[in-house]
């Protein structure tokens, strides 16, 4: 990272030891439930599809190993710690020499999501506008922890889809984001918005969207930093959506930590790897987060924040 950015950027995002097993959601709030295409006892490779859907985002194996169970809306995959890649994982030698339509076709089957956790549209052309939205504390933390991948993913998709506009939306309270983008010569039009970003749709589409119509349907794509980093992996490394990046807030251990783990990793495993303990753990923020009574809850594509609270320990009789 350039010296001029180190003062506003946190420590790098070190790896977390991989979990012994992952529990993958086939219904990941991403456009519809997937149908399992593997069965118990089957061996799968890293990146191979394990759940497909006609209208939703596909689910892929985030580790190589053996499927131990397939139950309704999820499956358990035991890690063999080899990370043997599937045949479809093919790193890109050169973006300049790549055929854009072939890369874009591969992206739509990679389980990628946009900022509102909708599947990447099947058609990415014409692309009228491409935007990176950094609007929350979680977005800011991921933006700086994965700065190279975040800006690289958006810039690469911009070259492939050739949008008319490339935008950076950032909350007015996160000015360091715009500063970093300028210093790295990120060629986007910067737009400061309110933290709640009530006008994003209107700014892009020029109107309020009708029910069932997405920005992607109009050729307008908005990505959060997490999804932008996944774009980088998909374009340059040939990997589908295999990892999620999570911000962990308090207590202790510098109070704020960003880590990237395979999809389906349990909250317990992540907290142990980062040496966190707390009487109360929330999936989300302190105001609206879900209290986790079972720390074996797996992390899915929509999970980006874990909050550890130091209040009294909850009991089963406590209300949610």
C-alpha cells in the first residue's frame, strides 16, 4: 500500500485457519433457493457448483472435500485441506487480451451478488452505469482492508462491460474513502450521499423502481466493497463466490478486526481464530443485529458484521 495511505488504512487482513467443515445455505437470500446437485458421500473440488438455480445465485464449494449431508436448504461439506481446484477455475493471464463476452458469461454463473444482495444479472450489457458504494462502517473497513481487490474488481468489470459512467458513492462521514480513491487514481465520479443513502436508486435510475424491477434490469450495477472484492477473484483468479469478508467489532483485540473466511464457516470458528470471547454475540450491529444463541451458525453471502458485547450473559429465558 502506498505510504500516503497507511495513515488512514488499518492493518492488513491476515488469513484465518480454514474450518474442518462448512455448512452452506442453498437459500442464501439471493434471488431464490438453489437445487443441490451433489449428494452425501460425493467428493467435490474447490469452486465446483453444489447448488444451482434458474434465477438465483449459484452456490459453490468454498473448500475441497466430501459432502457429509444434504438437508433441505443446506449441505455440510467436510474439508480435506487440499483446496484442489475444480476444472472451471482458470486464472486470467491478461485482462487486455481477454475476450470480454467470455469473461462476462463466466461471471453470471459465479454466484456473485450486487450491493443489495441480488444475483448478478444474466445480461451485463448494455451497462449504463457501474458504481461502488461505501456507505457504512463495515463497508469502510472492508474497503481499506481489501483496497487492491475492491478497486481492482470494479475497474476490471468497467473495462469488460464498458459502462457510460463509473461512480463512487460514499457516505459524507467517510471522506477518507474518496481521498484514497483519488490518491490511487481511481477514475470514478465521486458522489457524497447521506449515510442511509435514500436516493441511490433515484440518482442512478432517475426514478423510483417499480416492484420486481432491479437496477440490474436497467443496466445499472452497484457493488459493495465485499462484492467488489469477489469480482476481483472471479475475474482475475477465475474463482466463483467462495469467501465472505466480515468485520468483527469489540470487545478487545483492537476492538475492530476484518477477516475473510470460506462461506459456511461457523461464527464460533471465526471468533476462536481471532481470539474473541463475549457474553453476547450479534450477527449484525448493536441496534438491529440478531442475537446468536448458537455460535455454530454458518456465515453466508449476506453476513458482513459480527458484534461482541460485554453485557450480561443471555439465558434461554431471555427474550430475543
